[in-house]
């Protein structure tokens, strides 16, 4: 068996709590092979990448995802703990920012488990609907601001597969139901933490707002211009049934039309300062069977006209509008994570079709994104003055995920693959400049 880099040894060895000893050794080799592999992610590709270094028959590695007995929940709790510790060291004092979103991953094949037809949010418009066949994953990602990056990074920690509604199923769970379940798991694992969930329009529902209010969490999401808002009900006078809601308040759109917008500076997408115009009020949001929920809604307008006007709400009415808007704009980091996971980790290139394989492959690849960032953070704390090898003629002022992934790959090539007794005599004969050139070609994505 190969050795592990010092920066990755503690994190990878703690993953053994979810496996038996033989399964863990095979899973560790498969994980390193997937990390070093470029292009399509498959078990055969990982075995080819690690050929000569992995014990056992190749068929035992194919059964790791489809038949082997191991659990994802202990792994998710470990990964969530890593991300939360990083977020506490580098995040805001109000709480831990957690982005809630979903992504559709393309999957081909008639027998692929959980595949369905989903709306493609990137290519669809209000008048034209574009559908995509594949898997729809609901993801919770902790937002972390690293010292070596200029923007926040979204580290996936919990993932759930949305299954289309079919006959014969006992209960159909919507994406909102899945997100609420993942949020409940995260709060139950870390009850002493304060979580600030950042939701897009698809998850900005009253049910999630009511849930966060009961669990001592905060929800920030999109709002509606014509939302029905109310005052707090008057005190009970002792006659008749107590009122559940107070008088009707003007909608946010009506308030904005009659108000003067105030100009202020907030942090925008990419963590850059931008001057915007805001309008905000406190109100109560009501829905039958649930009751009143106190919120603060915020209207934001770009004076330059580059972005559309939009409304936000927050279940913490005491917060300032600038804070709510700054928190929400950091949610865009999860979209970057989805794009980088597709491009760099091959999220859409897997070939598994069985139930266990599908339910394990997607979360593992998304968790690999978090693992790579955690390993590089450990490497950067030990070597803060050694950035990844820059490409000639392409200067960069900040690191991207491709640079971080290349640095982590270089660690494994130098300390795991080339340090193995099978390859070490050959690696020692290569001149340093040619060895550096070879590692750059092996580590950087094309």
C-alpha cells in the first residue's frame, strides 16, 4: 500500500469510521485514484491511474459503490465538522453561512436509478422552458472565506437526491422537504452553532422560514413583490376567538413605489464593494396552519442598471438591510462550486446506474471538493509562501479551484506515487527541472 502526504493523512484516516478495514483500504486507493484522474470519472480509470499500487482483484473495487456495506452519514458528519471549523475561524460573527441550492446532473441510460426530467434553470426563461434528463441533487454547502482566496468558497457537506413523483411510493418529498431534512440534520449534529441559511427562489418558502424560526436558525432568501404581509394581532379582549393575524399591510412593491430609496455600499458578488439603493421594512408573514413569522424584507436596486431589481427577506428582523444583502450575495459561491465540480471532478461523467451506486457517487464527488480544499488549507498553513506553480504568461492574483486541485495532486504524486518503492528508483534519476515539468503536466487540468 502507498503512503499518504502529511497534510492529508489525518483527514483521510479519520474516514475509516464508516468502513471495515479491508473496505477502507480499497476505498482509500479508489479515492486517491479519482483525485489524480483527469477526464471521465470511472472505477476503471481510477484503477488504471493507480495500477501496480492497489492490492486485490479489480472486481472488488467495482463492488465498493454498488454492493459494499458502508454508510454515508458518518462521512458527511466528518466533512461538515471540517467545514464548520474553517467557517468559524474565517466567517462572520453572526453565525455560519450555509448555502441551500440544487443542481441537475446529466445522466444517460434507460436503467439509471432516480433519473427524471427536470427544468434546466440556466437555459430556461419565463417564456421558454428547457428540460434536462438526469439527477437533481439538493445540496447544503458551508461558506468559507480562505486567507488565500479573494471570495468565499462553498464547501458541500450534505447532499440528497430528489426522486420524481411516481405511483406506488408512500410519500413524495419535494426539494423543499429534502432541504428541510438536511437542515434539521445539520442543526442536530451541531446544536451549539448558529446557522444562517441562504436560499434561492426555489427554496425561499414559508415552510423553511417557519422551520428556521423554531430551530433558532436564520433564513435569508428571495421574496415576492406582491407578498401578503400583516401587522401583529391586537391583544386578546376576552370575547370571541383570538385573532391569528393583524391588519393587512401594503405589499413591498407598494411601499417601494411610495418611498425614497437610500444609497449605501455593500459587498456584492465576488466580495467587491458596490453602491446600491435599498428599501426595507419589518412585517409579519402569515400562512394558515403555521401562524405568523416576523421577517424583514429588503428591496435592492443597482443604480447602474446592470442587475435586475430584487426583493429579499430575513427571519431576523433586527439585522440591518446591508447585512442581509451582503450575506445573500455570498450565496453565489455555490454556483461556482457546481461548475468547478463538473469541470474538474467529472460530476457528469460517471457511469453507475444501480441504486446504491447513484446514491453514493454524487455525494462522494461533491464531498471530494470539500476534501481537496481542507487538504490545501492544511498545506497552506504549513507552507504559506509556496503558491502553486503559475503557468507562464498567465499571471494570477488569486487561486482558483484548478490551482488548488493541482497543488493537492502534486502532493500525492510526490509523497504517495513517486515515493513508493516501485517507482522511487526511477523518480530519483529524473533531473529536477524535468521532474517539475512532468508533475505540472500530470497535475494541471488541460
